[in-house]
C-alpha cells in the first residue's frame, strides 16, 4: 500500500499538469472501485477547473472550481499516469487504452491523466470542499508528520501510558497520519527502539527523538521518489528508489547497516504485518 512519500510524489508529479487546468472530459469506465463512485461523477468533473492539488495522509485531494473536492486513494495497485505532456525530460504520447484504465481525465492542456488499478482497491469520491475534514475517511486522522501540529510534546502526550507496541502506535492513523509499515520499521531502527516495546514504557526523551527521525525518513523517501516494491510507480512511469537505502525493511537475514554491528536483521509478525529490526541495536 503506498504510504505518505509515494502519495506525495504522485501529487507533486500531477500538480504541474493538473493545477489551474480544466477537466475537458472525464471518462468513468466502471461503476466502482473499492466502493461505488459518486453519482454522476463524470458529469460533475467535466468542465471543472482544478484549483489546487493537495495531500491529506495517504489521500490526494483535488479542489475544484465547483466547490467540490475529488478524493483519490491509490489503494494497493493504483497508478496515476500522465500522457500527452512533457514530464521531466520526456514527452509521453497517449497510450492505447488498457484493461484497467478505470478513470481518465482529459485536461484542457491536452494532457491525459489515467487512473489504472488492476486490483481495484483504490477509491474516488466527491465531497464538499468547505467540509472536507468531515468526510469519513479524513475526520479521525491525526496530524501530518511533516506539519507543525506534529511535534515532540504532542507525541509524548499521545503515547504516554499506552500499552500497545510502539510500532502499532505509530501505525495508528489517529495518532499520526500517513505512516505505514515500511517507514515505521525504518524509523524505529534509526531510533534504536524495538518494534514490540510498549509505547508507554519508552521514556519521554526517546519518544521526543522520534519526531525528527520520522521527518528525516519521510523527507528522504520523498526526495527519492518513494519506494517501489511491487506496483508503485511515479506519474511518469518511473520507479521510486528509496528501497535501495532500506536499513531493515525486507532485509531479513542481512547484516545490520549500523557501523560495527554484526547481527542479522530479524523479522516478527505484528498485527498481520512483518516487522524488521536488529536484535542488537533496537531495545
């Protein structure tokens, strides 16, 4: 599932092509993805100008001139691919329509944005812009980890007395939004904290140090274009590259990257997800 860096990379790739542009035509090629599309979605999008493209947690939000906002969730295999427009150093011609091209945006600048989703775990919805924070997918989200509301005092207060493992706590979108399995594993290794350690038993000083580490890991991943494991690609079809710098994620059996550490990376399962860690460096 794409996490914050992947979604932010997609948003940044779409912004130069979509912001300020009219959706000349929207093609909706099926009635649903993970959930049914909103009623008359194609008609409601056609003719609207995208005034702003932003991200909230793992969702892309396109504010429209119609005072509605298009919410886009990539799901496990969703891709937003640009054609008919120069992206970076390359011009991508319009491809032949593919089987899983479920929604296509024909922009007024002749660009085409195609939402392709083979597994159909993605989603789209239209919601009133003025009350978008009340939407059921957004209303309970915690602060953005790269925003000002997420600071040391906040995280210390949120984790105080919690009896859940620290990894589980950091994956809780009500505490901090956008973090997923990959980046929490990487954060905890840099912090030297075992993923199974109870969140409430970690000292306030160590919890506070998690905040800048979280920001560093996410910022580095965004700069690398995210992490490509199976399905994720950027808007120009290129892969992300942060996976080449993983210290622990998916590194089971390899020697820890910490200087002078000779232990192998271990794996345990927490809540149905694999946690990777160094038994020596993380306590």
